[in-house]
């Protein structure tokens, strides 16, 4: 099967956008990801999927921690910075801590996790994270991603 067909089909699934954050040698690192979902309520588990070439991968493996930052609609810049799409522009990035895990200021949800399992599947590694803590900001709407483009929510009134 053609790679483009597969990518286009997966892109039909509209998602939010997260930045996965971690820490290595006392240095914060982030990576844009939309492969994120909740797994279990008891215990509280989430999963992320990280490509084998991502520099983030060995950092999460070694630190055993990651943060999931669900981006607000005014944070497209962050998504592009952490996807390596804004290398020539200076965008100020502010990290803070949630239960000892680096997270991004201004995200609509910050979720700090301990890695409890990892599974190599094809060219990605799935990390299962046990949630340490959560912080929400209900004042903003989410950034969305669909068919390779950023979108925002529109309320439909019936
Ligand atoms: P690096 O190349 O190390 O870092 C990426 C960028 O983040 C670099 O430009 C770097 O300067 C910047 N950065 C990192 N840390 C900091 C910091 N502390 N301060 C300032 N800047 C920093 N890939 C996946 O594997 N899984 C997914 O689910 C996924 N979903 C995606 C969803 C979207 C909407 C997009 C746009 C991309 C997605 N990607 C996904 C691709 C992924 O974001 C890129 O391949 C990413 O650049 C690879 O990360 P890396 O760890 O190699 O990053």
C-alpha cells in the first residue's frame, strides 16, 4: 500500500494537538504529537506514540517521565516549534513544573506521567504513562489538526 494513502487516511481523523515534554540532563525537551489517547481510568493511564527517529525517544526512555500538554488554539506557534517547523524564528517557550515533570505554560491541559510500560511496534514506540497529576485551564479552546492543517472549534447551534 502507498504511504501517502495511509497518511491521508489517518489524517482524516481530526485530533487535538499535544506537545510531549520530558527532561534529560536537566534540560527540558518537547515534541509535537497527536498520537495520544486515554487508556484506563483505574489506574489512570494514557498512551503516546513516538517515532523511532525522534530525539525525544531516548530522552523519555532514560528519564522515565513525560508530560502531555494539550495545546490551546492560540498555541499553534508551540506546535510548529516542537515539530521543527520554525527553526529560523525565535519563539519564546515557557516551561513550568507539574509534580516534578516539565510542562508548557498556557496549555489547556497539563498531564504529568511516569512511564510504566513501553512497546516497540513497527517504527514507533508506544509509551504507557501512569498519571501523576493534572492541571486544567478551562478558559481557552483547543487547537485542532485535520488533514495536515490546523483548525479551531466552531460551536454549531441547532
Ligand atoms: P527535535 O528535532 O529534537 O525537536 C523538535 C523541535 O522542538 C526542534 O526544532 C527543537 O528546537 C524544538 N525544541 C525541543 N526542545 C525545546 C526546548 N526546550 N525549547 C525550545 N525548543 C525546543 N511524531 C511522532 O512521533 N508522534 C506523533 O504523534 C506525532 N504527531 C504529530 C502531530 C503534528 C500536528 C505534527 C505537526 C507533527 C507530529 N509528529 C509526531 C512529528 C514530530 O513532531 C516531529 O517529527 C518532531 O520534530 C520530532 O521530534 P524530535 O524529538 O526529533 O524533536
